[in-house]
């Protein structure tokens, strides 16, 4: 699916299933969706802004767990991008963490329009137990999965090479992404396009 990622607009912030949007094309078919998931503070908002070529589409924060609802963005009037709440060491009330953990679980397991899951893993830390659960589930459901190694700019060239080798050995293909590398955006768009069913 050749989505150029030229335009983006915020649609809604939701958590409960009844709040999730169901946008359709002029032909009446649901827009396909891609969702980003990962640990708190893994860099999802920064990656979204880099992917869309805009600085403030997704709000960034130094506080883990800032995103506590699902944020839906309409891309090029034909695709929904969903920023899911981060899991792990989020600084939020336990009840809130439980609520959004359940919402994420329900979303990835039941959302028919979900066509690609993008899992972000901090290149300095490796995959967490929650990351592995996502990988295992996506493989079992044969859902296209794109694994992105974030914060590669914080590693030396030798450290990055080691991180890529370890990631590839552990779970296969991965995409190292540096938000400061202008060429990385185009490569990421191509990687996404290849994985979205036509």
C-alpha cells in the first residue's frame, strides 16, 4: 500500500472500545490501521513526528507514561496511525495502567482494521518480557510486524552494530532508526509500505 505520509491530522484520543473511531473510505470500506506499541519512554512520539515530517503532531515528554490513551491520526486521508500507551515503568496510578493495558490487549487482538503492528524497542536495552509477548502474539496471528530499534543515535557505531546483531539473532529482521537521520524517514516509509497488505 503506497502511503506517502504527506499529511496527518489528529482524530481522537480514546481508551474504551466504544470510543474507537471507525473511519471509512468513499467506497464504504474501513481505513486500514497501523499501530505503534512499546515500553514507556521508548520514543514513540519522537518517531511519529519524524515519520510524519512534523515536530508537534505527537507530544513528546521526558516523563514515562505520558501517553495514557490511544491517539488516532488520519494519514493522507486513507490510513489510521494509532499511538498506543506505553507499557513497563510508566509513572501512573496502578488503576490507570491496568485500564490501558487491557485496552491495548483488546485492541491488538480484536481490531479487524489493524494491518500492521510496529513494535519499538530501545536499542540500548533490548526486548522486554512485554515486547516478547507482542512478538509471540503477532507471529501466532500472522499479523505483519515491524520491529524498530529506537534511540540508535545514543550508541557508538560499534555498539549499534552489536545491538543490531543481537536483535537479529533474537527475533529476526529489525529496523534501526535514528530520528536525526533525514534519510531514515524515507527508508522507514518504504518498510511500512512493504508490510501493509494491498
